[in-house]
């Protein structure tokens, strides 16, 4: 299988095979049943963090998010995690097994739902993602996090969303943020950053054509992107590891700070499954993400000369919340 063949098939939706281990009433509402992800959530357990669910950041049934926080989170980083699902499926509750281990290590983790096909097409899930990031920046202090330590993270289709928000500046600009100054990091797990031409008719419908370069994060790199940690598995047959290699090379060519790793053992689902204790031997994904997030300083200490660090309106959560609310109502 060639690189182009593998990337054209895009993302196998983890959530088609995954449901939550949460109470049956939730599963019935979502139409989900028992699954490997349910088992992963059981293995994750419930101690060492707090969770607040169904917080609203946008309109409609998909405009909610969950927040996971450590008991004492003074000055913690806030990680906004976008799950995968071929831009067609997924549910935030499934991914407690990703958020909880990070919260136990001292980070505040925000997991939003976002609109998916057939209710949404490109770029509507980016608009939702931007609104969720604005909410996280505005509400970070409420959970003990530092809004200047804002990290975007995603797996598979979610990594595409995170990377697009970090590279194509207009999406965050619409909610009053600037990725080159307001983001302190990007974590991409098995992301499609340079894919196509698409052959799957549903994906062609989602993106408005088989080959639209403007939908590829790699084509929006121009320098000033936040430092990036890009991880993938050598056995990934869903999103070819070449996506990670090419995106990392493009970021470096633009002067970016990038760490890219291809783990030899995991595939596409195994990469995210390595967050669960029994499977951490597959690859040190959790340890690497934790170390990267922990290393990220507040964004205004990354050498910005924009004056943003001395502009109270730019860093005050209330000001950002007001901007985000105005954009959602527009």
C-alpha cells in the first residue's frame, strides 16, 4: 500500500467501535453499547481527578464539553482534546480513558463534542473547535488552569481539527484568539495533515471534493505555529505515518519547534489505546504527551513581541468569554 493510498482512506472511526462504560441511560441516549472503549474507561477508574460534564460552549446538541481536572491545579496547562471518528462520529464521554490519566498528572483537560457528518461538513467542525478553544481560554481559571498554557491535542480526525486551528489562523481569529500567541503547544496523534485525493464518497462530500488542498493543515504552515509534538505508529494502516513526517518537515522548514516520533508497535487505534494502563507498554504515548504539556510555558513567555502579554483585555478570561459569546450569537 502506498502512502497516498493509505492517506486517501483517511480515518477509521474509533467511535464506531467504541462506547462509554458510563451508565446505561447515557448509552441509550447515544445509541451506544458495550465496547473496547467501555472496558478502557473501566480500567481507567474514577479516582484522582474531578469531572464536570455537559458544559455548554455552543449551540445545538453537539455544543457541549466535559472538563477533567486534578484536585489541585494551580497554574496547570489546559489541554483541549479533539477525538477522532472520520469527521462522522464520536462522543466526548468515550474518551475519559484519555482525559483522566492526563488530569491525574496535573493537567486540566477539556473534551468537546463537535458537529459531524451528515449534520456538518467542512469547515463547520472547525468552527465548533474554535468555539470550544475560546471557551477553554475563558474558563481555564475556574478549574485552576492558566489560560496562557493552552495546548490543542487531537487523535486522527481530531488531530486534523487541532492542526487546522493551529495553522490556519482565521478560525481562532473569529473567536478573538491568535494561535501564534495564544497557543503554547500542539499535540497530534496519528493525524491526517497532508491527505488526498479522497476516494471515499462520504469523505468527498464532507470536504467538498476529492482534492481540496486548502483543507490540509500542511498547506497553512507559514511560521509562528506553536511548538508541536507529533506522534504516530509504524503499523498505522488508517492514516499513513507519512502524514506526520511531512507535516513535521514543513513545520521545521518554517522555523518551528517540532518533536515527531514514529513508535514501532502501535497501529491507529493502538496509539490512543496506549493511554490505558494495561496497554502502555505498546508505546510511551502518555508519558511523552505529559512531558510535552508539562514543559510548555505560558504563551506570553515564548518571545512574543506583539504586546499581547501586557494587554489586559487579551488575557482576561472575561474578555475572551465575551468575545466568544458574541461570535456564537452572530
